[in-house]
């Protein structure tokens, strides 16, 4: 693949990368950092890309791996040990008609990362199961299983069969994830 074409394809993939980065990180600035790092790694490893394969899937795989690498680092950091700052971010719902949606959005954050990620790729980003399997580096059946388990778990949570913490922060994170995935 010639260099100019590769660079143009990278530029064309940026909106999908940004949407996916926002959907998994829940933070606009962090998502932009992830996209920038992904593009830098893609350019540095251009020779590892197999021409004729799905460039977007390759880029999303790089982005996803970067996200989890950074996430592992952040887990070791303690920014708010007393929880004082986190407590200031929580506010009570002001309109009762939004409670069910907020419950759903909070429940979405309860899902394991792999299930939430598969559900967002299939349900919100519009990837096929095959594309999602390529992005996640798993078999199609694994993606289908994760999506199915995610849907069943959400149903259990929403029906009150399993307790979970409802929080404004979790709801806001999920709302951002879904909004970003829909803007792809």
C-alpha cells in the first residue's frame, strides 16, 4: 500500500476510532489521546498491516489494546483515596421519568468490559459479528455469546433480580458511550 493512500485511509478512519474510543473510555479527552496514540502506533507499524484486510478493524484493535494497557496502569494509581471528590460528582435525579433510563445506563456499567464492549460494537456501532470478532481478536461465536450474556444480564438487572448501584456518574458514562457509538 502506498504511503499517501495509507495516510488517507487513516484519516478516513478517525471518526470511527474516536467514536469507539469514547464508547469504551467514557471520556472525550482520554478518547482523543487513545486515537492519537493509535494513529502514531499504526504509522510506526505500517509494515505490519496486511494490505487487503480491514484497516479499521486493525486500528480498533490497536486502540483497544492501548486502552487496556493504560487502564492497567491507572488501576494502580489512587487519585481519590477518601472518595471525597467522587461524592461531589453524584447528584440525585431531578425528573422521575428519567429514572428507568438512568437505571439502564447504570446497569450497563455493571457489565464486564468484554460484554459491554461486544454489545456496543454490535448494538450501537453497527459492526457485524464477524467485524467485531476481528476487532476483539476472538471467534464469532465468542462475540455472539458475549452479546447474549450482556443482554441477559441487563434484563436481570433491570427486572430487579440482581442488585446494582445506581449512580449519576455511571449513567453519564454509559450515556456518553452510547451517544458516541451512535455518532459513528
